[in-house]
C-alpha cells in the first residue's frame, strides 16, 4: 500500500519536474533574468543625483545675499552653480522646463530679517516627485545652509581671535601695574598706591570692555574644557578693582587679581591657538553599523530579490498547475485511477520543490560568486529559510489553483501577492516606517519573514529567528491542509 502510494507520488513528481525541464528557455530566463537585473542595479545605481544645476535668486545689491550665493557655489561636487539671478519667476520657469534642477531663493533683505530676531529662510525649489529624492535634496539643502551658517560663525570667531591680541596687551599692562601696586604697598607709599590702584581699575575695566566680543566664546571654551575662564563676578573676564574687603589684606586681594589676570592671559592664548572651524563645530559625527559588514546597495537588496522571486515563481508554478490540468482533462484521469488527492498534492509539492530548489541554488551561486554578496552566517540556515519560503509559497499557489476557475485569475492573484510583497515585506520600505495596522498585513506575508531572516543570517551571522520558524511553519501546515481540502473537492466533482 505504501509502496504503491510512493510510486504514484513519484509519477506526479516526474511529470511536473519533466514539464519544466523540457523548457530550457524558461529555466534560463528564470535563473539568468534575476541575475542580470541585480547586476544592472549594482552597476547602474548612483548614491546621489549627481551635480544639481543650481540657480540662486538673490538681490545682487545685497552683500549678504551675494555672500550666501558664493557659499552655495563653493559647497561641493553636489552643486553645479549656474549663477545669480534677481528674477525669481524666470528661474522657476527654467526649473519647470527642466533646464535647471534647483532654485535657491535668498530673502530680499536677509540682514533686516535677522536683526528683527528671526531666521532668514532660504527656500529651495525642485521638481522631484520621488519621496526618496525629495528627502535627499532636503538633506543637501540643510547641509548647505549649515555650511553657510558655520562659515559666518567662523568669520566672527576669527575676528574675536584677532581682537584677543589687543586684550592680551591690556592684560600684560594690568599685570605690570598690579606688581607695581604690590611694591608701593610694601614701601608704604600711599600716594603712589592710590594712583596705581586707580590706574589698575581703569585697565581692568578696559579689559572687560574689550573682551565683550570674545567672552561668549571663552564661556563655551570653559564648558568644553571644564576649566574656568571668566570671573565669578557677573561673568567678567577679570574682577573689578575695589577697596580691600573687610578681614582681607591688600596682599591677598592683589594675589587673587594677579591669578585672574594670568588665568585670563592663558585662556586667551588657548582661544587663539584653537582653529576657528573647531571652535564653531567642536564635535563631529561618524556612523558605523555594528555586527554587520559594510553593505552596498546591491548587497542589501539581494536577499529580498531572491526571496521575492522564489516566492512568486513557486506561487505561479503551483497556481497554474491544476488550472492547466483542468484544461487538459487530467482530473478525469485522476478520478478513474487509484491515485488519491493527497498523493497528487504531495507529488506536486515535491516536483515543484525540486524545480524551485534548482532555481534557488543557481541564483544563490550567481549572487555569491557573480556579485560577491557578503555572507557571514550559516549556509544551512540560509537554505532552511529558502526551503520554508518555497513550501509556504507552493501552498499558497495550490490554494489559488484549486480555488479559481481560469489561468487568468490564477496569474492575477499571484501578481497581487507579488505587489503586496514588494511594498509591504520590507523590500523597499522598512516595516518600522509603516503604521501599526499596516504592519499586521506585512507580517502575514511569507516574504516578510524570509527577507528579515535572510538579511540577519547573511549579514549578521545570526540564527533563524524563532518567529520565522513559527510563522512559516504555520503557513506551510495551514496552506497544505487548505489545498488538500480544495483539491479533494475539485477531484471529487469530476
């Protein structure tokens, strides 16, 4: 009984396997087609839009507007500067006619806007419809404006560093006067002491007045280095010179003042020694991915492309199987033969699984050796994910094949599942960016679990996630039982 059943199943396997093998052009298309598409994507993909033809709309009589335009012109290789034009309407017409890519509009009177306490908004106009390209241009625009802001701040810092030289001269004079004051006090020369004290007070006041432009930078430097650079009295660079406090001698007062003067001189020297661009942007950023190698665009999309292709091929093969046989009258032969519906179904499962495995192995070989896709994990885990995906996809296809009445309906349902998988499986758009309700749809798709696990296995070296085993395993069992019931009903009708 078991032997007879195995023979009948093998007959169905041989029939389905031979049907595909007798079409070498079909096999070549199924294997080489996706490889060529991935190769073209890898060789043809650009990480940027290329130099964007940019036209700046600004008032040529406004110095600040012209300066912003100059900064944009020198931004880098992403900008192909086309000049400054005062007529915004003409620039937008050029943009609409696609003669240029970007129109950067500088406010007519940016200085007046800034003086009123508001930021002067530089508007960037483009004609890109792709949301990804829109985000790229927005990021490029923010980077350009950040560069402009940073360059303006650097100029202010450079001016402050130049001014600090004169402040250091004043500090040296104040230090000399403080030394003379100490000597006058020691000699008991009251008249000279009063004169020097008044002179020192004027010098310290002059230092604090001259240091107003650099005091903010020194305060920032204090925060960065953790060292005090300003006096505790009202944030001045040096404490003012007053009469000696009660209970404290003049020597102690002069000692503290000399210490402050020396500290201020050291702070100014450090302030001048640090490059202006470092003071303006003291921190930088660098990103890295932990637990995975650097990935090119082709590397990242390769697992998803293989998973989607195998799912679609398996669904299409299975969906057209019973439809084609009904057109040929094969179900009538099944009804008069000893073969049972479950044997027909198991035979088709095995036959189409073998075909799918051949395609999967060929695609994987071309992917790893032809495109040099990195692989960090277990080949057994990789093969297991593809095997689970193939089985659940075949189950979906057999359910479709037993449920529909024509090959057009079968193909259309297969295409709908492919479209759902393209948009909601995480192939193009990360599932984390979808609304929670839409994510529910995503996790009902077998491709979602397969793509997620393949990326983890291939690029992180991780084992198959338990959720993948449960989801794809339940899908295999559920679709098999449903296909068995529908197949038995179809064959019984004949």
